[in-house]
C-alpha cells in the first residue's frame, strides 16, 4: 500500500477476523507533521491484527498517528501493529527468464493443439 490519496488499508462494515501482515504500508492518506493520517483505517468495531508490516519508519508514535482506530473513535476496533518490520517486505518475486521461456513454449504448444483439434472438428 503506497501513495493512496485517501487511505491505505480500509476495513469497514463487518470486515472481521483480519490479520494483515508482511506488507509495506506507507505514504497513504493525508500528510501532516512528518506523519501520514489514514495509512490504515479501521472503520468497524472489530479489532485488527496488523503486525510485521513495514510502515516506512520505526517510530511507533508516527505509526500510531497514521492509524485510525479506537484511539480516534471509541466505537472502532483497535489496530495492533507491533511488532513491525525494520525494512520493506519483499515484493512478489519476478520469474526467472527460463521460467518465462518454458511457460511461453507450453502456451504455444497448447494453442497449436487447440488449433489442430479445431481444424479436425471442422473437417468432420
């Protein structure tokens, strides 16, 4: 979650049993006073576990300010964010070139098979 104008994570209206982990949650919402408001927005009454995420900082005060939850409005659930990651979570890995080549060959073989089957069914 990065560079969203209103909020990063936004949970609302019965979004229950959530565990949000191993994400990069930063620069979402409204920037103010060296912090971001609404990086994480819990707009429902259930508590949320959001641990092992990278928030762009290790300053827990700044992270707390970026989370909207029970501390902002009593009817909302609490967002538990500790422990945090000390660095960015790795993104989905990019496949290696041999994997891409093998996948492409497989798709070509499948397309040819489907084409031949169609030709044979049209000839019947």
